[in-house]
C-alpha cells in the first residue's frame, strides 16, 4: 500500500468509507452520464429471460483489498460482468476511481462514480444511468426496471459493518429464479456480511434507503460483443443469450 501524505485521515474501518467533502468532486468532465432526477418510464426492452444463478457470483465477484476501496471493487465487478479486460484489476480501478485525492476515501456522487467508470472502461457501447433521489417505491421500481432490462447496478448502502457509516458500496448482478437479487458485497473475500443473495425488500428498506447520504445508484450495461459476452455466467453472456432467445421467438 502506498504511503499517505501528511495530514491525511487514518484508514477507514474495513468495508466502509467515512463521509468526506463531496464538493471536491463537483468539477467533472462534460461527458457525465444521465442522472434520473425524476422517476420516469425507462426506455429499454424487458428481458424477463435474463435470470441469473448464484453460481454466476464467481464470474463477477471482487473483494476489496483494504478498508477504503469497496467502490473500486464494485467497479471491477461491473467490468468483469460486461467487459472482462484482464488488465482491469482492482489496482487499476483504484487509480481510475480518484481514490487518494482525499486520503483514499470515496464519497462522490453517483454521477461522479459513473464518470469514473467511463474513464476506466473507454468503450462507447458501455452505458450507465444514475439515480440520486427517490422514495422507497421509486427506488425499488428503478432497480427492478434495470434488472429486467438485463442491466446491473452499483449501490451505495448503509454499512453492515459499522452502523452510522454510510459510504459502503455493493454490486447488484441480477435476479435469481426465486426473485432474489444476486449481489457482490466486497467486504471480504467470501462475499461480505450481506451474503450472495438478498430479497429486494431487505436490500431497499434496510440498506439502501437507510443510507443517510441519499440514494446512490449507478446502472451499467454494454451493447457490444466483449470477452465477457463469451464467458459463461457473466451478465453480458446472460444478456446476449436473452436477446437471442427473444429473436428466436420473434422469428417464429
């Protein structure tokens, strides 16, 4: 681990990020992804055939390597699910996520995190959409609509490790056949305290809406053929298979 510059705060508790001044992230490139300020009917095709299994978990999971890089770990999970560039390891996302500018912590907006993802994954066919407000019903509907389109999400949550610390991030990889979300909690190498699956109600009510810093959701997906789309168990592979199934049905 690199040495911290004098004056930086001490490392965060494992699995969490202390609140920091988000104003330092206010200056961002003009190519920021769309931010959903009001819940509207989302464009996109419903792909109910995109059903994932807990066995897919190993295809995307990345644990964090220290107490303050769960955001980088979730970015790495999204990359593994959609892009799968072997050079894009956790250290790569540590650098791309602007960690270190404030002592290694990440407390930016969801839009800033999405912009970091685009810098890290320079693929014009990789897309993001951000949600930063909404009540419980709106947030739940947004997550479900993204999952039904075959997309995946990064979510800021209330910490399951240290109550009152709000800046922990997890990855939502999709839904299983029982309707539970398959998630990546990077808190440890075995999947963190939230496990590998969680009910939509528990995730939204107990963890997302309990976050005092507000809603932080970044949806992501890719429309191009990548290494991930050829790798069984990834979101890209499931997405491609669902689209093929839909085309077969349409041709009948």
